[in-house]
C-alpha cells in the first residue's frame, strides 16, 4: 500500500471506504468550485494588499519630508512655552517607537508575508493583536494631546505665520500616528492570509483529482511574494502525490525565513514522511515544534504525519486538541469520526464514537455538503447502522458531482463486500 493510501486509511479515511488518488476517475467533470472562486479572490486581495504597502511607503516619505521642514521652521519660533509643548509631543511620539516602526516601512521591500523575521505565525498573530491594542491606547492619548495643543493659549498668542507652522507640525504628527495605525493593521492582515488559504488547500483530503488540478492551476498564477499561497500549493501538490515538486517548493519557502517558517517546516516533515524518510521527517518536525509548538496548523499537520506513520493515538490526541479551536472544530471532528471508523473492525465500540463525532460536526455546519453526509454515512456503517448509512450516502450523492458520486459508489460497494 502506498504511503498516500496509508494516510487516507488512518486519518482522513477508512481502509474500506476511501482509496488512493489514482483510484478515482480523472475524466469526470466537476461543477464550478467555490474553492476556485475563493482562491482567485484571495490572490486578488493579496495584490491589493501589496499595493497598500506601496501607498504607505509613499505616504511615509511625504510625512518624513514635512516633519523635517516643520522642524526647521519651528526653531524660528521664539515662544518658549510653545517650543516646550512641541518638544513634549515629539518625545511622546518617540516613546511609542513610532519612528522605528515606520522606518521599517520605509526601508523594507514590498513583500507581505514574504518579509519580516521568522517569528512563528501563531505567536506573531497573538503578539500583533496585543501590541496593536496597546499602541491604539497610546496613539489615542497622543491624538488627544495634539488636539489640546491645537487649542493651547500659547498657540493663540503667536502671529499668523507662526501659528501656521505649528498647526502644520501638529497636523503632520497626527497623520504620522494614523499612518502607523494603518501600518500595524496592514501587518496584522498579512498574518491572516494563510488562515484564509488553508480551508481551500484540501486539508481533509476530500478533493477529487480534477479539483486538485484546478486549484493548483489557480495557484500557479500566484504572486511571487504570496507565501501563504505557496504553502497552500505545497499541500495540494502533496495530496496530488507530486511529492518532489511539493518538497522543492517547501524548501524554497524555508530558505526565505518567513513568519510561516514553523508551518513550512512541518509541511516538509509531512512530505518526507510520505516518502518514507522517517528520520529526516522527525528532524524537520522537531524543528517546527521548536519554532511554534502550539500553532493549530502545525498540530493539524502533526496529526497527518502521525497517521502516515500508523500512530493513530497521536493523531487522535492532536485532533482532540483541535476540536477546542473554533476554526478547526468541524474538520477535526469529521477526521476523528474517520479515525474511529477505521478502528471499528477491531473495536466495535469505536463505531459509536464515530457516529458521535460525525453528528457533532454535522450540527456545527450551517449547510452540510456532500462530504459531511459522506462522513456521516461512514460513521453509521462503522456503528453497524446500515439503514442510516444508506440514507446519509443518498444525501451525499444528491449534493455530489460525478467524481464525488464515484467515491460514494465505492463506499456502498465496500459495504456490500463487508456483508
């Protein structure tokens, strides 16, 4: 049995019901996929995201020039009180490390997720949220101080020309604060692209061959700097059994030392495991865990690796952890249902667990699709409730396209063979 088939057998399938990719018809015509539309939209949004960075860089250069100009003009104002007030505002701005933060914007090349240090995406995202909230409080207080300075008696006592200089200086400071707010928001958005790509990278191994090819076709058009899209492509290539291509791409990403480094390392570990290179896989996995051990995306891939290596208890542990994460709960419970289904031949009690997890996953979905009913049917069959299983598979077939219906037919054939 191929390593890909073993992966399907344990974690995202059951040995009697799902088959390696090569067993699925490749000439079936799929309906227009929501995944394709989502991937295309994400790629467009990433390009727009990069354009925002360029605009902010231009704005920074403009503000830096204004600040230098007003600094020189401010020196000619002889009113000590006004100079002291402006000096206090300048000190407050520096205390927020605004110049240092914006200098990064001025000196970095456009790159989105493709630049910055290799801080893991989970911690980086959490830190970004915390830092953004703290900075917002400081910035809001600073903006209030700027507003007070605009109304200060010292300002009203200056002549018209001096007032114009001070007002220009204060206005430029205000624009600088707002630019930093926009920059921090941009950085936060950069970290969100991978979580948005991930659901469309076939994490559950449910895509047909046509769907995999179509998704990869879209991602082939990705922007060179779109690291999240490249990682999504790595997963799709692995699921397509194009392991050398997947490994080459993930190695390229690892060399970039991006904020998604931990995820990239764990993806490499998975590919090496699929190639039966267990020693190298373990080394890559340990490196990934060292970077970002609590990252849920790493935990998901760790579950995949455990499945590949027939360590189903580890896979179950990781999936149970992921049921506590809102974004992962549905897919984790479906996968747990399949894990329990795979065990049901040896331990009949596992069938009840499979039904429980599949039911919970179904209840969490607003509109269950064909695959949700497919997993439900698998669980019912594992629990020896063939009437309910047949009812669920009929619902799956009603929502499926040609290739997906073929998988449903294979499931029903497996039931007949098991009688």
